[in-house]
C-alpha cells in the first residue's frame, strides 16, 4: 500500500498490476485531540466549512429593525423579535452603506449588486465582477458533488442573485420537489449505505468526457488568447461534470448526520401568499440542511423573496413591494403597518432557516457551527429605495472563526467591508475588495473569533 491521501481519505496502492483506491471513513486517527481539525500528519488544517447566502427583498423599517445596543446583549426591535430563539447564533450588522459614487440608483439592483460584487450597477449588463458566493465557491466548492446549490422559494428559477457577470446568472432550483430529486435522486450516493457499487453508466459517461478533455487540450493549443478565454467559461461546466463523475465512482465517507429525507410534497396554493411561501421555504431549508450534512455541497444561495418582493397576503391584490411605495404612514404609530407585517414575516422565515441548520448535530457541535450564512436585502428603507444601511446578518461560527450573536454598527463605512471579511474567513487570499469608492482593505474585526 502506497499511502493515505487526505482528499476523500483514500488508500492508494497497486493490486494485480492495476491501481486501486479504497475509501475510508473520517476516523479519529485523522483528527487532532479536539476533534475539530485534521491531525498534523495530514496537514493540520481545519475541517471543511460551508458558506451560504440568504436573501429577502424590500429591506426593513429602520426604527423597527435596527438594534440600539451594541455587542452581545443587543436588543430585538419588533421586526427582529422573530429571531429571539436563535439570537445566540445571529450577528446583526447595521450602518454599512453602498457608495454610489455618482452612479444612478437603479431600484432593487444597485444595492444588491453592490453588496454581492463590491460595486453598484445601474444595469444588469453593467455588472463588472462575480458575486462573492461565486468567488468563494471557486475556492472551496471543488471537493463536493455540487460546486454550489442555488435555491428560490418563490417557484421561479430566474430568482437568483448569483452570477459571474451580468450575462451569466446561476439559475435557481425553484421548488422542494425539484430540489429533492436533484439532491437525492438517482445519482445520490448514500454515504452511510453499507454496500457500494459504481454505476457502469457513470463509468461510460466519464470515459466519454475524458475524450472530450483530450480534444479540448488539443484545440486550445492552437487558439489565441481571446478564444481561449471564451472557451474557458464554457468548459467550466465540463470540468465540474468530470469532478462529479469522479466522486460518483468513489464510495463517499460516512456522514453521521446524513439521513435521506422523504420526498417533499409539492406546496399547494399560491406561493406569493406569504404564509404559503414560508411553508415552501421551510421545506427547502430542511432539505438544504440535510444536503449539507450529506456533503453534497459547501456553498449555497437561498432566496426567500425577490428584490422587488412579490409577496402578498391571502385575499389581497396589493403586494409587499407596491405597499412599500403606496401605503401611507399611520401617524398614530409612525410607520407603514402592512410593510411592517411583511418585514416581520421575512424575519420569521430567516429564523426558520437558521433553526434548520442548528438542529443537525455534527461532530462536537452542529451543522450551523461549521457554516457561515450571510443574510442581506437589496435596500434598507424600501419606500425610498435607500441603499444606506442595507440590513445584514450573519449566522454560524465558520468552524470557530466567527463570533456569533453580536451587533456591530458600521458608522456609514462601505458595505464592501462585509464581503472582504467573508472571503478572508473562507480562506481566500485577498487584501482588498470592491471597486472605485467601495474598495476597502478593512475587514470587520469585531466579528472575528
């Protein structure tokens, strides 16, 4: 036997003149004494950490959402009250601004793109950089079956805010049923199943792709730099498929927390109804949590509602977004009551999402402990399409790298400080992030453990 590799925990050797590999479980012998990192003989690195985003549209009412106290004992204003049961897992970041730098504020786009790419765009085709989830997925997503999982609870595959540029959006899986079949369908290898036999169809597919790879290399050798760049994006999907097929030909290591769920039922009724949307979202959140526990991906995006939110109350024709602009402020209470209702329901959904990850035991903690979730909206006060102080929350501890359950105020500094911090926490070697007035070299030190 020629040795052990950390990637996938394989024993490699020669048997009968041919190369053989044997998949191994994550044994205690591979870990340090605390059970939280690999042993020094295997590099001493931390156990894998997941990263994801959670998005809701139309922001919040600042006086009803923003905590007034700083640090660990922050207060919960009415719109944040739904997170009380998971407050210890959630950090709230307020007062971080989008710097438009002379550009127009295209409603529901400029703020969202600034948060996710480090530069505001006033047109889809003006988006100049990948979203940070794509950057993080490129760095940590290669060792799992899916480089990332993109989900939308609104039933629309085009509700996605993950892209490499304005022309290449990552389409979302829009329903619990489709998501179940994608994750736990015919190609799923149960990591806890006693027997494992590679699917001969996969072996055939892989051999065909190997031929494509050889042809690609021959083709690229005769192309100029421009054509090579054009082909590179196309063949990214080919390389991802090669990786998936390679993983399917190996027995996955056991995953204690992985339990294949029953197929989710289709949610009946109109999922623009906020209560039906919450049910749909909760089903998808629970399945996503299990997909993470089963090592299907390390990067994900969950969209609860669209930027110009499509949510409605049952029996009402006027939706959330329209109400943000047309509903009068009730002078007796000082805010828009219907808008307040929808913002609060969005926070209930966020609490459901955090709870789904926290409910799964993993190692000496929970799945959430080994995850960092970045939640944000597209605006702060939707009535004005305000992009100053866009609400941001973080959940999870990123394998112990992050302090959870605190409130940090940004004092009007660039919201790109959040994106820089997230990338550095995920191991990306980057000293600055953002463009033009939003470029920053300052991570948010208050949240670092």
